[in-house]
C-alpha cells in the first residue's frame, strides 16, 4: 500500500501542508518539524507523485534520447553515458530508436513536445538542415554528432573532418600510398565529413584521390565492412589498397575479418584503421587502431546544454561544443604487438 | 505554437467535447463530425496531452526497463529489441542502469511504482529471491534472464543450465578433456547456473570436475576475459586447459585475445566457446562458437507479459517463459573456416 501525505503527517504529528513543504524542498520549515517529517517519510516509504508535481511546475521531468540503434555498440555505450549523466541531474530518460532513417528521425522530432518530455537529445544520421523546422517552436533540443551548419540548435560533436584527416595522415606517415576508405554514404552527413577529411589528407600529401578506392556502405555494421572489403579486393585485384580508413569500428572489424580470411596479412599487406574508440577494437586480433571521440565529454556536455536550455526556454545563443578525440594506434596499422 | 482542443474545435466547427471524444477514441461520435475533426486534427498538428490523459486513466503510459549497462553489447541489443517491441504496443520506455549491483537493483525495484511507470521489465544480475519484497505490492514487474525459483513474478529467460551443458558437451564431443570455465561469480545467479551446466556435462562424460579449471570474473567485460585466461595459463603452466567455456561473448573475446597473444593456436591448442550469440562473435578472428539465446523472442515475450499484467492488475498465475537457444559452432572450436 502506497503511503499518502496524510499518513506521513499523522505519523509525524504535523500538518499535511508541512509535509508537503518538506517534500517539495521549500525552505521555510522549522528544523524540528523537518526532522519529524523526514523520519516519518523514511518510515512510511512515502514517494511523491512526481508526475503530478511536474505537471504543476509545467514540466514532465523526462528527457527523450533519440538514437539510431542501441544494438550498435557506439550508441549503446553513448546512451549509457548520457542516461547516467542525465539521471545525476535529476532527469528520467526515454529512448527512441530511428535506425538512422530520415523518416523516423523526422517523426521523432515532430512528435516531441512539451506534453511528453521537457527536451530531447537527438543523434541524427540522415536529417538535413531544413528538417529542423519540424521541431515544435521553442522546444529544447540538443543535437549529437552531426554537422551544425544550418542547424539552429545546440550541438555536441567532434571535428569529423579533422579526425578523419588524422586517421588518414597516420596511414600516410606509415608509408602507405594506396589508401582506401570504407563507409561512403550520401545520406549520412558524418560519412560525408569523414570522406572530406580523408580526401584532404591525401591531397595535402600529394597522393591521388581515386574514386575506385572509396567503398560505399549502406549501413555501418560488421557485415557491411566485410562486403565493402570484398568489393575493394575483387574490383582492384592486382592493384589492391595497402591501407583502409573505415568510417566506424564495426566496418573496420568486418574489413579486417575479410582481409584476413582472404589471406592478407594485417598490417603488412593492408593496414586498417577504424573510428569510435570502441572496446572491441582494443581486443580484436590484431588490435585495431581507431579514432576515439571522448564519449564521456559528449554525454556530460549534452546533458548540461539541455538542462540549461530547459531552464532558460529561450531560442538564443546556441552553443556548438566540440568534444576532443584521440587517435589510438595499435597493431592493425603499426604492426607493433603490445601487451 | 501548439494547437489546443479549442483550435481544433473552431476549425472543425464542432464543440470541444466532440473533439475530445474523437481524440480519446470514444465510440459515439457522428461519422460526419468525426471526419471534420480528423481533418482539423491533421491540419493543426494537434497532439493530445498524453501525460494528463494517462493521469485521468490512472496510467502513465510508461514502462521502465532496468538493465545492468547499455554499453554491454548483449544489453544494448536486448534493450533495443525490447524498446522496439514496447513501442509497437504503445508504450514509452524509460531506462535505468544498475551496473549489475544488488544495491542499485534494489533501489530500482524500490523506487518503481505507479506514480512513475505502469510496470517494469527488469534484468537483474545480483538480486536474490527475498529482494522481491521491495517491489511495491501489486506493481507489475517482469524479470528477464534470471533463475525464477522463489521469485513470485513473471519471468522470461532461457534454460541456462541446459545451455551451458550444451556448450560444454560440444567441447567434449570434439575430444577435449581439460575443459576450463571462465566467469564464475558467486553474486550472479546466471553464472551459478552456467557453472552448474558445465559441471553436469563433465560429470555425465566421466571427466573430473576440477576447481583449478574454474576461473572467476568480477565483471563480464573483455578485459576480465583477458585476466581470467592469463590466470589459467599462469597457474596451470604445463597442464593448461585444452578448451574453455566462457560465460559470455565478451569474456570469450578477451580469453581468445589472451590465448593468441600468448602464442597458442585456437582451436588446435585451446578451443573457445562463448555465450550470447553476439554479432561480434561471428566476425572475430577466428570466429567464435557461442550459445545464442533467441533475443527477439525474449523481448516480445517480456512486452506481452508486462502488457497483460498491467491490464489485469492481479497477482495470480505468474508465467515463466523459456525462450529457445541454439549453439552456433564456428572455427574457434571446430577449426573449420567458413566463408
């Protein structure tokens, strides 16, 4: 049986109003009464009706977190970090999955709103700038991980061009000259930015930028990496790449798998670098070099921004936070075994 | 600007009451008025205040999903499937993470309740039967993946003893005689059940059950698998195991990594089998054999059970659903390369 305010008041020997003041955190309660109420709250196990309380305050207490798919390790891990950060700021977190499809991302944006949640943290894969018009006016939204140009919203991401350039430069520094990329996808802004960074590094090094070396990926799962690598090896027989930059770690794991199964040595015949800084990359055989965004920083920045936006409720001064990244180099590119 | 019932009523030329009847799905609305209202609803983009509506019905419309950590691929994937299934049954899903710690699992159970959510799907790691007393009386809870003995609640799981026995039997069938297990943990019921299945298979085959061959794991991450395998190899130098059954795929990936880095051939020197049926197992080098629970069946059964329990609101007739599992055999045990 759930205890009511009245039960607590009777046990504490104070008025319902006094209990209510303590529960709602109001300052002006006599210390003696506060102690009595707190003891009675503990004894009865009373829990305030959060839903009703938030309703009175014009808030729901809920945030939505919109991600492509929790089954993708990067998003599972990032969602875990965002939820942890949000809960320590007092939020409850609702999750929606879009599978990275623009229609479903649009649906999530359009259906969000003050009746449901106080704000949303959205990690889009396929949205374009004009889609932001779908957000109900004044509704707090923080975007994760996408290009910000034209998006008039708070955003947390990393510099994808610089990160892809660093990964490609690492391969160039190792003396590789036929460097492929896996993960081209015209519908994904992230992929386009990483393609741009890859091309910049090649151009700066005076290496040719060959369309033949850019392999598309419909989605970014391990299986897509296998297929993309198989395509590169089949198409470029005799002139195969000596290195490959993959747009995420799952693609890199698949590409590595296919290269080894095809009898190639990694990194001697072909070096492989991924993107995400996943734990899986650390323990693959050989361990994978990878670009590691600071996911903890992304999560805490996103929660800070959404909390500030919910408190302010204005449409001004959008922030664009660039979280740091590092390139973790391992045996799949350096050839150096570490223990 | 969010449209109100009044806006919709004015546009449709009907009363607010009629709009309300349509929005709330009441039957007795004239077809002509229903059409007018539906057109006006579409035109204004009106969205009902779900929070308030559920409050009137005595429901919140929210389910809680309590898992150890979304960053663990098994739980990320399972959570993704549960959310998808729940949303197609009209639920919104809140997520809480416990890191598999009994205190936090207890806290989640204790803080759940009708003010917040209508029911909860909970995947505990460390709860014991008496902890179920923490669930507010009559509050709908479905447990995932744990032993049901003494838990007077609906449950969806697999037969962990039979599954571990099948994995161990597979190693015995391959002629292995010094079969180790990685993942013993007295606080985790799953680990205890899998240990039991491992022992049963050895005993049935007339093989000795040696405590030296059972390696503990504090948690079930890749790093723990590395440490456990290193411990087995150091401790049993000269008499090392010729096979190892790991309590999840992350432990198996770590164990495989450490075995290969230590110069062992897999499976010639040591065969490795995991548990979870993860995609990661399929693409590791060599690919890992693994016990694959039917995660889709677990997710849909859990959502069906919680929906039924919320509708009935009685404490009778608890169901214990056993989802199927299969043993996926791959190169890490069979030595057979597949493409």
